[in-house]
């Protein structure tokens, strides 16, 4: 394998070339181009697994624009990647673009003025209209393949913008390692994994109650749900026993009265125990149904007895399944009441009532049922207004319905205790950072109520690679699916003929039909390690990067991306997909609300990058610990910019004093003759050790804080204390000692800051070193046994005390001090004595008296040279 740290630390001393006026402006463009040309961050294929640090980079949605939240979380990943590279790791750091899903579908539709219909044949010569039609009904209708091509065309343009933005931010990605979640490779990998799941019995088809978004006309998985508080009302009306007794229920969904399959009460509720097993009749529709007992029924909710409809919500699904109730569905996939009167409604009055709601939306049907109940004098009192949580698709605008449909599922432990425990065990194979985030993973698994629904009734996406034979009557045989060979992947069953058939036999008796659905976008995104790692295509590469070392991501998608990825790796590779999971928090606006495009409170990253510079934005992002929600704070970026500018100027000062690469010490420390110099490097060694430990624990924010604190002490105290010696006032030996301390400290500080401030550190490195600081080795502690790590702080405090006295006297800092007294504990007096010459030189003091005493260090009796009297006239 080639050297990981190639091009740095070479024996040849680089010429010193310090600009007159160092500046941050322009560094991003110039250095980004240089890094690309020199392959600074290129992954080396000639490697072993032990040498590799692999990152499963989150692929941002390539549909529109990035926001400052991306800058935040991607910086977290990059500082860790840069650190690992400097420790000698061969870093596999790819970038993907998630262009498979509803956001891309919407963007392509509106941008080009097209709609996708898989039944339309592919047109290789298709060109979208120059201007999209204003009304969606007038959009061009194109094949799925044409739609995918348009997606790729538009995504390429979006991705160029994203790539430029990420490069400006300084991400040390290997830009030769990119992928799209809708490209041929990703579609083939996604279909191959699905077929492997199917062969192993981990994927299956079932007809079952399914959460359904009536706007998008698609099934929705549990992980895509979100609760939203909406206004509603409880309506109270009776069912009737055979003896005419009224049994009152209270419901927020009277429109589902015709779908009622049972009444259910808690088995311990004495009020309803006599009714269990008996039949009652529904109002309006005269349908007969049984009263059942179930422990999920709450005696203290409403009237204590509930109407079970098929289906009002997921609790209805549970009751339907566990009580083996009949299916009485009345809501169609379009969100309207089915037009045909159901068979369980048999009376004339019931049919007449049903006719009043047939074809209506669920909202209109609710109004109609309430009117019918009111007209029949069946409503008991006024509706009780409430606000309650309702299930929505996270991208939807209307409450979800539950409909019965045939869908594909992947087993995820939702119905399998052994698999559930195994997946919880996979979580223990992963080190979560911060560690408490593991509980979110485990809690999600514990709360699963079914397997992972992966089929979607959308046009755009990865097609489910399955066809079905048709019998002589043209009915599909779902139990005998036709599957493609591996060599055929990727396939589109809506456009490609089934193996063994020709296109003329599509949808014909004794022919075939293609599965019209696509896979859930998470079914492909869950395979990012397999896609970018080369699974099933480049097993040599896959063996060198998998399991990946790191999955960085937000805490809000632990239930989706992280968990689904663990499900796939468990089934396909019998392991966890990564060793570490670094979980970033959210960016909050000034009102402490999450920044998101949908809320309209995002900040465009180009603005702050242009105004404050990339190093400043990175400083703000890296100051936040993993897992912590963080406020968007311009003030913190200003601090970061000040730090980067100070690094340039302090480096210029050190190098202009005469420090060179040859001044840097590593093992032979004999040149360090002054105690203050040895104290500085002893303190530096502690900083290196602490920063290294923090990085190894994925606590980069701690590493930054430790390094920054030392840097300001170095510039504010040490540099001020040693100026006279640095200029040669104390002789050559003392000058050589201080130059060695300065050069060694600058060398280490540049390396310590490199993961956080890649542009400023690279700029300074180029003034006096060859190669790139980002390929230089991470610093190691020097091991100065006799260095006093507290000495610099003590001497610096004394200097501050004398300077304060001058400020209070309103004289210049170079004003001579005739005498001063410093009182401090004995240990501090010893430190002051060792650094007394530097202290006197920095303070311009003739005499400083040191006295031992308990208590804090104090500076007193500062006597200044009197100001010259103005000349007498």
C-alpha cells in the first residue's frame, strides 16, 4: 500500500514564504482545486480492511436546495474523517445523492411538466416541453424509463450545485466515489437485495389492512407516520340490543358507522359483561354485529364501549385481527366511500342511508351521517369538541385511512419475537455516539406492530422485480411469481416482458402481468453500505470496507434509515452494518424550533459561507456535541472567523521570528533550555493527549475546545512573554530554545486545528512546509517529564496583573515598571521564579519581588516610571 501520509514531513526544508497580508478570502476556491488535482483525499484501493476507515455517508435529497442543517451535520462527519486520515487510516469517504422518492418526483413533474405512467411505452426520442403547462392535467404523460431519465438529467444539475457547496465547506470526500439512489447500479442492488430477501423468506406478499394516503394514493409504512393534533368531536349515539336496550358509544368517526364490525369493551367492565357474545344492531344501517371483550378497551374512555370499524385506526386493526372480526371496508383508495352498497347492509332503510354517503369523501360522509342521526333523533346531546392526535403521512396533508390491499413486506421483527431480539442485539454491536441514542433504536423496535411494508403505489422509484402468470381467465397467480435472473437486473416489470414471455402476452389470458408497484425509498436507502461498498459487484472492495466503521445521521431518522439498514444487513450479511453510529442533533431557529424546508425557517448556506467563510461555519458546527440540538448562531461563526484570522496572524508572527521546519523538535529536546519553553511543550503534550482521547471517543467538540483554549493562552501569554528572547536579547541559546518551542507548537496546532479549520491550516502549512497538512500525521505527545504544565498559566496571570495596573494608570503598556510585588503560594512562586526573566522582559520591569503566602496570586505595589513633565515655557 502507498503511504497514507504521502507528500508531508519530508526531509527537505520548505522555503519560508509568508504573505504580507494573510487573509481568508479566496482560500476555499484555490485550495479545493488543489486538493482535487493532487488527490489529497483519494481512497487507495491497494489496502487491507485493518487500514481502512469507511464512512456510510448520508445521501442528501437531490431535489431543490440544501440548507444550513446540512452544513451542520456533514461537518460533524468531516472532522472525524479528517482526524482518522491523519492517524494513518485509509479513509473511504463517498458521497451519494438520494434522488429516489417523492421529493424528486414532485420536482421533476413541476420542472418539466410531465407525469409518469408505467403503462406508457418508452420513447427514446422524447423531449420535454420548453415550458411546462400551467395545469397538471395538461402535463405530458411519459413512461417510467423516460421519467427516470428526466430525473437523472435534472439531478445532475442539482448535484453539481450540491457538490460545489460541499467542496466550499471543505468536505474531504473522495469525489470519485459518488452514486445516485436511482441509477442503474442502485436499482440493481435494491432489486437484488429484495430477491435475496424473497428467497430467504424474509420478504412476502400479503393482503392486509394498510395505512393509506389518499392524496398520494400510496401505502405508508409505520416509520413514515407522524401524529398531528387536529380538532375533532365525540359524537354519542346508540346501538340496539334485541330487547331494544340502547348501548351508547362515543366516536370521532361517525362516517365509519356502516363499517362497524363489532362493539368492544374491557373484559373487567361489569357494565358490559352481560352483553359479551350477544348481537346488537347498528343505527341507520341496521347491520348486525357482536359485542366482544378485549383488554385494550378502556373503561374510562367515553362510554367505555367502542365501535370497531374496518378500519378507523390501527387499534381497530389489532381488534379485527385478534378477535377475528369480519372485514367491512367502505373507504376506497381515493378516500371516498365505496359506491356499491355492502352485502351486510340488507334492509331498505339501511340501503337508503348508505346511498346518502356513497361516493362522498370521508369528510362529507361524516356530515351526512351526522345529519341522518340528527334527523332520526339518535344523537345524544351536542358533540364534544376535542383536539386529538391523528396519523398523517410525514409528507401528506390529509389524515391517513386504513384500507385493505395486497402489499409486499420485509420481516423486521414486528411479528417475530426472535427476530426482534436479534435486531436489538445488532444494536449492541454498534457503538452509538452519544450512547443514549441506542435507547431510541431499541424503543422503536419494541414498539413495532407489524412487518415493514415496502411496496408503494407510486410511478417513480425502484420497480418491484416481479411478474405474475395469468390463468385462462386472466387472473394473476400471486403464489407463483415470475422472477428475473441476476444478469437481467435492473428490470422494470411494467416495461419489460416477463422471462419466457413476449410483450404481446402482457395482460392477456395465459400470459403475464407485471407488478405495478415500486419499492419504498427506504428499501433502497437502507442499502447504502451495500451500494457504495460494492456488494454483489465488487466483493474485493466490499471486504475492505464492510462492515463500515461509521454511520453518521440525524436522530430523527433512527427509526427509518438506521433501523432499516440494520434489518437489511442482518438478513443479507448476518451482521450489523457499521461499528459506530454518530447521531447529530437538529438545528434550531431563534424560537428553538427545528429548521426545515417545510417550516420555511431555513437559512441558505451560501449566504453564511460567503459572509463568514467556511472555517467559521465549520467552527460553529463543530462546537456542538453529537446528539445535541443546537441554535443557529451567527455570533459563534464570528468567533470562528476571529479564530481563523488569529491563526493566520499568529503563524505569520512566529515564522517571521525565524522559526523553520528544522526548529521543530520531536525526540531530541536538548535545545529546550528555558523552563518556560519546556513548560509550554509539556502543556502542549497534555493538549494533544486530551484531544486525541476526545476524538477517539467521537467527542470532536471537546477536542476543539481543548485546542482552542490552549491556542489563546499560547498567543495571549506565551508569545507576549518570549518576544525579547525570540529577538535574541538573551543570547543565541535562549533564542534557539524559544524558536524550537514556537515552531513545535505551531506545527502541532496546525495539525490539531486541521480537522476543524481546513483552509486556514492548509494556507499556513504552505508557508513553511511541503505537501498538505491533511496528509500529515496527527501529533503525538512529546513526553517532557520535567515540564511544568501549570507554569505558563501562572506567569501569564502575573503579566496580566502588571498590565492591568498600567491600564488603570492610563499609561502605555511599554511604560517601564520600576518595581512590583507578586504574592502567591509557594508552588506558584517557584513557577514565577523560573519564568522571572521572561516576565520582567514582557512587563518592562526593572525589579519584581516575589513573596510566598497562602491564597491567590496577587500583583501589588506596581511603581511606574513617572511621566515626563511638560517643558516649562
